[in-house]
C-alpha cells in the first residue's frame, strides 16, 4: 500500500454525474480538496465522442454514446451554456418510414408512426392511459402511488398485451423499449416505466424528437466535451484516471477508499456516480444496507449497441426522407437470427454538415446478433437500411458499432432498468445516503432520470448533501430541497386516476370490428398521422 | 506476480458443485492435476454446519445453510452414501399450524395447509394447472415449450393473481416463493418457476416434506461434511482457500486464472462453480458472450436469513404439534414493519435429539426487517413464534440468525432466480461452455436445479465435459448425455397441455358463490385436508 491521500471528498466516477458533483463542490467551496476517481482511461462515462471519416475524406466528430438533449432538460441545458458549448436541432424534415406489424415498409410525416386507423386509435388510447397512470406516480416516492404494488408486480409487457389490440402498436412499443431502455418490455417493471415517464414529464417528451423532447437537439462537437470541460474546471490534478475502486471502508470519522492500483484515499464523505450494478463489484465495510443491495441486484444495465455510418451524400434527404425509421427488425438475412438487427434509425448529420445515419442494435435482438461475427452484423445492418433507403446505403465512408455491454466499468447502455418487484426500495436503494456515503448517477435522478440531464441533477443533489456536512455555510435551505436533508418532508403529489366508464366486453369488441371494417375503407383517404397528433395533443392538455 | 502454478484443470468454487466436479475428475483420471480455488476461508459454499448450545448446556451441530435432501434427489443421495454419511427423517408428526389469509391461527394435519373448502378447491385447481403447464417445460431447453414466450414475459405474481381466487391461497404461494426461492412472486419469471418445478419432478416434490420431497430428510452431523469429505478425497493440497478469482484470460492453448492474492494458475480447462451473479465480478478476457452476460445480470440471488433456536424441551411435541407452521408474517410488533418477520417454521431437532426450531426471514420481509436492529428482529421472531406455540418459545438455549445476503462471495440464498424475459438464454447462459471455460453450479442443473442434488449433477456434467478434452479415454459416450457434447441432440419432450373446457364466466362465478355458501355449512364437519390430498393425488396421477 502506498501512502494515504488525504482529502475532503472523494467522487467515484468521472461521467457527467460525478463531474457535476465535483464541479458543484468546487464552485461552492473552492477550499475543499476533491478527488475524482475514474476506473476507465477517459472521462465521460456513457458519453463518448469519436472521430470518423467523412464522405469527403476528412475527419469529424460523432457521439457513440449519449447524444441527444432537449430544451426541457434544464439541468444539462444550463451546463452546456455555462461551459460555452452550443446545441443544434436534430434533423427531422421529410417523410419517415416504418416497418411495424408486418414487413411492409410504410411512410409517414407526423412525429409518431401512423398506422391503420385502428392502430391510430389503439396507440392514442394507450398513450392516454399511460399518461393518466404516470400522472399518479410521484418522482420522489413512486411506490407511494395508489396502484404502486399492482403495477410493480407486472411487467411492461403484461400491460402492453392487456392494453393494446394491434400488432403494429405492440411492435412500436417493443422498438421503443429496446432503444429507449435497452431492454424488452418483459424485463421491466410497469411501475418503473411509469416513473421514468413521470421523470421526463410524460411519455411524449421521451419518445418525441421536437426541440423540447429527449431526441430534440445535439451538442456541437459532441457530448464528451461536457465531461472534459468540467474535469478541467475541477482541476487537472483532481481527476485521476485508471483508478477502479475495489473497497470502501467507513470508519468513525472518515472513509477509506482503496483502488485496484493499491492507492488509499481518505476523506470525510464519498459520492458514488457509477451505474448501479457497478456498486455490486465494490467491497463495502460495513456492507451496504439491504434496500440498496436489493435494488442494485435487480437493476441490470440495458443492452444497446450504437451504429454510426457516414456518407458522402445525404441520399435520404434527396429522396425527401428525414432519415428516421422505426422497425421491428424486419426479415433476417440469415437463418440463425429471428429478425433483422435494427429498431430505430435517425439522421446523424454532424453540425458541419457531414451526412451520417445512426441506429441501434438493442436488447434481445442484440444478444442474438452478438453471436454472429461483426462482419455479418454489418452486412445485415446495411441490408436492413437498404430495404428502407435503397442501395445507396452500401456506399458508406465509415462504419462503427460500439458494443456498450463489453465496455469495462459500464457494461451496458443506456441505463440500468428496474425489474418487476423492486420499486418499494427505489428511492432508499438509489438515493438515500448510507452514513458518509452519498449516491448520484442518472438512475437516482427525479427529473429526466436516465438522461444526461438527470446525471447533472443527481450530481448536484449529492454535492448539496455533502456540502451540508463538510461546508454547511456554502448551502442554503433551498439547496436542500430534494436531498436527504429536505426540511419539508416531500409531499407526494398523487393525482387520482380518472376511472374509465364501464364498457361491457361485447360492446368493445363490436366496436373494434366496426372500426376494422371502417378503417379498410377510410385509411387511404384519411390523414391518420394528423388525427393521431390531434388526439395525443387533446389527451395531453387534459 | 508470484510464479505460475501449472495444472490441468482449475475449478473455481469449493461448494458442493465445484468439489463434485473436482472429485469426479480425480476419480476418472487420478493423474490429472486439479486445483480448486475457493474465495472464502472455508469449503461448503451455501452449506455451513455450525455448533450451537443445546438445552442441556452441551454443544451440537446444526445446518445454517442448505439442510434438507429427499430420496428422489439421487445425485446427492448417492454422494452421501459414497462418503459414508447418513440421513434421518424430518420430523413431521403432529398438528401443523397456519396463519394465512388473515391473522387467525388455524391447525391442520395433512401435508398442505388446509383452507376453507373454497380455498381447498382453489389450491387444488392451481396445483393441477401448474402441473399441466410445467409438464410441457423441458428441463434442458425450457424456452422450446409452446407457450414459453408468453410465460416468460409475465411474473409468477401475475399468474397467481390471474389464477387464484382466495387470499389464503395467495398467501401460501407468497410464503412458499419467499422461503423456497428467496424472492417475491413478482420478481420471478413464470417460466422459470415452471422450469424449476419440472427439474424437481413437479411442484409437490418441491413443497412437500415426505421422504421423497425436498424437505424430507436431513444429514446426520450436517451437510457441510459433504464438501469437507470431498475436499479430503480430492487431496488436501488441491483445495486452496482465501483465493478470490479476479481475472480469467483465455489464450490459444491455455487459460490463465489470476486471484486477488496475485497468484496465477495456468490450466487447460476451467470449471466455474459459483453463484451466477459472482461471475459478473470476474474480469474475462475475451469478454463473456452476451447470452451469458444477459443471463447473469438478470439472475439476482434470493434473499434469505435462516434462524435456528435451540431448546431444552420440544414443548411443541408435548402439545401434539409437529413444529411446522406456514404464515403470512402475522401482525408486526413494531410500526416500522408491515408484518411479522417469519414465513415458514419447521422442527429442527438434531439427530442426537436436541430440540430446536428453524425458520426463515425471507425476501422483501427480510429487507424490511433488516433495517431494524438484530435484537428487535430476534424479539419479533420470538413474538411471532409465541403466537403459534405459546410462551415457552422465549426460554431458548441458543439463537442464531445467519444473513446470507451479506456472506461474501455468496451474497444471498438459497439460489439465483431468473427475472422475467430471461429464459430464452437460460441453457446457453448457464450451461454452454465458452471455449475452454465450463460452467457448473446448482443453477445450471437440469435435475433438482437449485438444490444440493443439482449442484452435484451440474458438477459431474462439467467434469465430463472437461474430461472429454483433457482425458478422453476416461469417459464413455453415455457420460456425454446431457453435456455440451451430447451426440444425440437432446429431443425436447413437449407434452401438449390439456385444454380446459370452455366455461362462461358467469357459470364460473355462480359456482364460486355456491361453493362459498356451501362451504360455510360444510367446512367444520368436513376433513378438508384429506379432500385436498385426494384431489392432488388424482391430478398427479393423470
């Protein structure tokens, strides 16, 4: 063991959350000695900006990790501004494509895939129901909502199968779950899904790509700059790379943190800002309380590979397409896999105008495709894209696939999701301090949980908790709102759910049959996408 | 790094599975150099035999880990005989107690709690349905059964809520899930539950305490002896304690295993015999295939604390009670917990006749109670027992509670269970070799998965796979049955499920009402327990 490094606060994890915490500590009390320990050889966590060859032979930057921000994500937007970075809009103009319910490729122009008339009604009804349900779920104490137990005991899939009628809608929900959460709807607690929507202010902000939605904007030059710039502000010497933490011992008046490199850091307080499953690899003395152990072991990381393909020309734009598509994988080009590799595709043209497409190989689809060689996967990706955008897709300048599930000390993407039967301990498991240990990380956020914005919010909250102890003059009572030391016990904002009128099943099914027959006649002459948007907007304003 | 230890096979984990593998390798080819690396300071894994003070002041042995075996568990029974150990019957004579559906304590004499007549019919119907379903689930490839996808996408809880009518039956299933699997029914895939029952030959063998059932017999002097004796037979120097493995690197012609003590073991093949989540803490080069990573991260360990209390007199026997009870926790003696701590209680009198009771604090009940002090928990346990057995329970000679969820390198008990949406990769995730790495452990067993018997079966199977490569003359084609090198591709034995006759809901509910009214008149004069056993037996013989 080398000599002991004494400091005030140790932050574990130099992703956006850990660095936000360290930066906030630094801003509030520059006299504090803060050390940030990062297991990897780089900062940024689940954000990583890489260089790819463009269509004209030069190099440009793309985000192979977290990429999008939205204007309602106030925490990250403020950080971006404060760091002198800029955002630009996700390109969405033009026709979008879908391959859901069947292998047929259809096109649409609204924000949400437009289905048959029955599909439209089905999805609108589903979104309305989810919106009504998620409004009863408080982001601080999701388990206190009236139907918490019932919703936590079932999978999102059980709810989808019970609620949706059409295969195209089910397909769209599966594709959404895979790309948004990196998991199958069967792997996630319905209550967690509702909580996740609540933390984003609704399901529409999560799935949309308008400026205010989760996929609305990108960061010029890439999102890893956020961490790089924060690390500089915290102080070059304060962020130590290649220091995986193996042991954390709490003693009467300090905490000892030991790294795999046999260094010992002694501090007053420690902030953890790592993906929840990573906590399971650290040896704690005394052991973590059961609510935390219980939560950690039932929150596996999602599985998401990201693919970026650069081109000389944005041929999709020339064809009047936005580059956006949502699909159920489509037919598999090889016998070993049950469907094609892709779920959602978007335009990824850089701020400098270098054309690219981005897509994801996610969840069980990814596990199946992982058993194939990288080459086979690449050719299947291009084949699927060709079905949508034509033969031009094969003529790419660069191609990269990042397997986040093999990234050391992250082991998955985009987030850790809660399995059914876990939510009773969510807030205690993820957010509550354990003596001198505090917990950040986007999964512990209450606003835009799972996103870069949530990472900042959680980092700031953990920093406030630590300041409360190590530098109480640096914080106000207002700073304590939402922390473990909130004076006003947070009141759960439960909104009672509107009960649906009793509708005998035969009436419902008769209506469905009528709609099916009706839609066969009407669909082609009716702008279904616009109807859907109208319905959705009406529901959201309720 | 110290010098390299060269050997033929490294076995990781000196529990029953790892030592069974090492012993089998040794028996088939004594010339092989086998090294068993154990992270803990003892052998036995999830079995541990401890000394407690008896009622007469002497010391005696009790199992604070895995304890019961049954006559149909052929693998462990054969090992017990071969090692010169003996078994004795679990004491079950006398009246049993239940506190299900409400706080009222009721008594019964049959093998299964006897409810109201409606409850009896409810449970019989449930057991019949589960038996019909689980018969379609093949133990080698559970995901190949016709309804696999549907059953894997829902929690056991969703199935229970859909199928059972009465609170007392739901309570009994919850208590069973908690003690048998260490988890809530909401945390487990229905398909995994059916697979688990199939691997035991049915649900009744799992929950019963007749000689052939899972709780039928105990081992004289304790089950840790099984591992201790196997370790001796493998060779004293071959089993190395306090050697946690941190890294496993597969190279062209050998595997390098590095321990936390900086020792390097170089071998031809490696067998892992650790609880699945522990694999997640080891750094693999190359990384584990996704089906394995996917399975490991969605198989959390159960949560089970075991309590043993010794007494001078078996006062329950004097009162004509067997000592067995099943409860929904009962009322909580403190405001902080929603119910009492216990689920299932059994007689634990040692082979020498020293009286004791054994009970379990399991799953979410345990998490809740873990937040209380050990003293508060002890007094709540005794208070719950007093409600059942009277004031004599307070006069105990010794009292021990083992928190398996804090046991290093085990971190839970009794087994790792599969969350919903995981079963597609069960066999590939748990059993399939990865190049030169082979996988044992009771979770990978196909007979009595999760039990000591499954641990032996899996250990033997992994040993055969390794012998196939390192000592092919030591194995026959028959030895390969059930291994990765099985010549005859295992044919899935799917038994089509008997479709139930269509029964309109109003007929069903009218019948329920009739039964409820009828049962009010009949229950007291009717031996409901015997009726249930008759029904269950009839169903099982179908």
